[in-house]
């Protein structure tokens, strides 16, 4: 991501003039204000405005690819845990039995025989499909960054306000 800061507008801390006043000691004495002193009081945060003009397409692609592959691995592991929990409860055998009853076995008989679900083959296919979708997702993110760059050339980009946290 390339950022440019054209004429950064930094808000300075506000200046609060404090006036010291000497109190009268007698009713006939006039109140004389002393010289006004100014000291900066930090109210709020320092802020600056930055305009995001363009994204580096290669950096967007690398980030999107790594992010998508990580998301695929997390989803794959979650599906695997759910599958093994359902298999331990006997749900997968029931599902495969009903699927075989609907399809009617290849031998032409009308009896239902559970063929079983092969978990290794299922998750191999799921992982391969996930990697293909991760690559497609990275290409889509890169295409969206390209579209942003083209639109930002016309309208000037997106303005972001950055603020410093008080310490």
C-alpha cells in the first residue's frame, strides 16, 4: 500500500491562556491582573490526514493468498473435527445408509446396504478444492485492488485520519 500525505493537516494541541489575578487586600485597592501566561494543554489526540492513492498489486496478491490458505486450513480442520464427532456418534453411517437406499445399489436389488463414507478421500478432495478457492480468492482480491487503483486515479483516493493515542 502506498500512501501519500499531501499537505498533512496536523492539529496542534490547544493553547489555554491562564490569567492570574491578584485579589485585593482592602476594598479600596484595585484588582491588578498579572501578565497572562500561556501553557499548552494537550486535549485530545494529534491527528493527521493521509490519502491512500494506490495499492501494490503484488503485495495484495501475496497477502490475499496467505490469508486465504490460512482460512482454508482452519476451515478444513474444523470440518474434520465435526466429521469425526459425527462419525463417532454414528451419524455418517446413517447418512450413507439413506443415500444408498435412495440410489438403489448397482446390483439391482431393492435392499439398502450402507456403503460408508471414506473420510480420507473426502478430506483430500475438500483440501484440494479449498486450495483452488484460495487461489481464486487471491486473484479476486488483486482484481479489486486494481479496480480501486483505477478509481483512485480519477477521484483522488480515500482519505484516512490517523490519530495518536495518548500515553
